[in-house]
C-alpha cells in the first residue's frame, strides 16, 4: 500500500508521500514515490505514485525518456504547453504500461494498476492539481475538492476534511498532513516512514522546500505522541452527552 | 455498508450502530442493526450486524426461534450456560444461513456474507465482547483490543485508537463514539443516521440506556459542527513545523 496527498492552498501546492512498498507483509522495501521535473523560471511538475511498483517505475522512466541515451533525452512533458497536456501524456503513458503487461497474458493479483497525483505550474496559467487513473483519464482539483489522496486514503481523511483551510501557510499544511499520515501509519502497516514532503509556491517556477522525515525526526515524534493528547483534549472541549431518559 | 462499534469499558459495555442499508446508492433503507435478548437478573446479550441484510435478518429470526409458533419459542441462547457458548451458537447459525444460500447455487456480489458483534454478560462471569465472522468462528476482545468495529471501519478508527480510555463514563464513551460515527457518516454515504446506542452496566443483568439519535438531534448536531473546530484547535496546540533548511 501507499499513502500520498497532494493539496492546493492559496500559497501554492504541497505534496506528501510515504515510501513503503510491500508485496506481502514479509517483503517490505523503501522506494521514493515522489518525482519532479522542472525548468527554472518556466515550469515545475511533481508526480506521486500509488500502485504496482513496476508500473509506476516504468511510467517515470518513460517520462524521463530513459529508453534513450542520456544525451538524447528531452522529456516531452518539459515541452508540453499546458498542465492539462502534461496530465494527458502521463495518463497515456500509464495506460500503455498497464496494457503492455495485461495484454501479454500475464495476470497478477494487483492487476498492474497504479494511480497518480500530478501537480505543478507552467508559466501563463495557475498551479493545477490532477489525479490520474489507471485508465489514463484524470480529474482536476477545484475549490470544493482542493486535495487528492491515493493509496490508503480512509484513516487520514477525516482530519483533512475537517481542518483544511486554503489560507494555511506551508508550515501549517505540513503539520496537518503529518497528522493525517500519522493516523494512517498507526493503522496500516503497509504505509511507513520515511515521509517525503515538497512544496511549490505559486509563480515561483522552481521547486520549493523538499524534506525527508524519518522515524527519528523529533518533530514527527512530537506530532505522533502529542496528537493523542490533543485529540483527547478536543473531545473534552465538546459538550457532554446526557441520556434522554436521565 | 454499515458502521457498528462494540466497546468494553471498566463500567460495562457500550454498543452503537447506524441504521442505513443500501443496495446501490439509489436503494437506501433504514433497518435496525442492534438486537437484544435478556432475562432480567440473569443475562443480557446484544448483537450488532453488518453485511447482507437477508442473512442478518435470517440469523436474528432463527435466534428468536421465529420458525416456531410464538408460544413454543424458547431461544436456546437464553439457555446457554456461557457467553462463549452463545457466540458459538450464533456463529453456527450465521454459517448455516450463509451456506444455505451459497449451496443453492445462487450467487450475489456480496456473497451473502455478514459479520457480527456480540456482547453481554451471564451471571457468574464477566461481561464479554465477541466479533463473529461469516465462517462462524469468532474472537474475543481483551485489554489490548477493547473494542470491535464492523462495516466501514477505517474513517472512525483513529479517534477510537487515540482517545479510548477504559475509565471513561458511559456518557464520555457515547460522546467518543458519536465523533467516530460522525467522521464515518461524513465520509461514506452508505453509513447514515439515525444511530442506535445501548449501554450495559456490569453486573446489572438488565439492558441499560437505549436511545435512537436522529439527524435532528441537537446534541448530535453540536458534536458534528463542533468537532471540526475542536480538531482545528487541537492542531493549533501542536508545535509548529519548520523546514529543516530554514
């Protein structure tokens, strides 16, 4: 499993992904699930991946044009005129990779599927955030649905739904996301540290802050241990229940 | 879908269940999913059900001995010498109902499956809480795992894991459970109000408080609207994040 969140705030975009991949509980590895392409001053694009690792690695390699010699590489997503076009190219690549495995007659429990979150900005338009499905089609975030989750989405969703505020700073957003990730990590063994986080500030046209947060990170530990007490305190603040008959 | 929680606290047992059943999003009904049997002064047993409604209704009817004329009914679970034995009888009934449909050659998407939570006390032993699987086997709650959830369990789990305290009063437990239910109801359309709640006080050998909480319940509304603000406040209490490079 996996947990990734891409989130739009007034200031820009924030991406967070875990790094655990597993094929069964006894075959666990650490792989980065966040990838970026940029041309400073002109465009920044970040991709997060959930699903079959062979599929997602193949997609990223094809986007990087790793099938060509290093000198000949000129990723077409760095030339696409709009984020919509980038999403379309990535969606097509994803669908082709999945199909090339499925069509070969091979079968696998996980069906080679993968789901992606793409966010970024190309000069001339606003930052945009997309979720790309295994079928190659995609949806875009808007004001009503300002974030996308992929992977194990349920445990960490209530806090995002309740506490998201577009006016948050990048630091507040990272705090919110870490609480969401901590709830997920505590509930699902297949989501694990370290966590990658990246920010993009609107109209900066360069990758913002990037950080990897490990299990020994003092701040993460303070969130992880402090959130239980903060929740209990929040519960105490709510009015007390009384039974109707008493 | 469904959401039910059975929970052990020092004072006794608390049960909460939603009432929504659905076969697709356009075929939604209200059905009670909480059932009790008791002999005042001697035993109390409460059952909550998730899964195929035909299966769970058949199980409850068979336990009630509704296949007999009303005067001949003498439910054997009211005679069983222990909660373990009650769980075994209910598990066998559940397995037989599921098998009788499956064996007939019929197939259905949901495979006629159901999962149950059983809690109660019989004079001479402690209150006990079980989760019963479609296969008819079951597990019992203990100090490390003091509650069971069935149905749509993920959205409402983090708050239970973080805020559960065996020393809670019945009222505090209901408040905690309502927050867990509210998170689930906000996230999954197939879990819906009204909510049934029931308590059992250790060694009382009678059903405790029972209440149905509807969408127009003022307390539920105060929890539902207040929890967002309480969560945001809890988040503010946590230390602020700072990026490592700045």
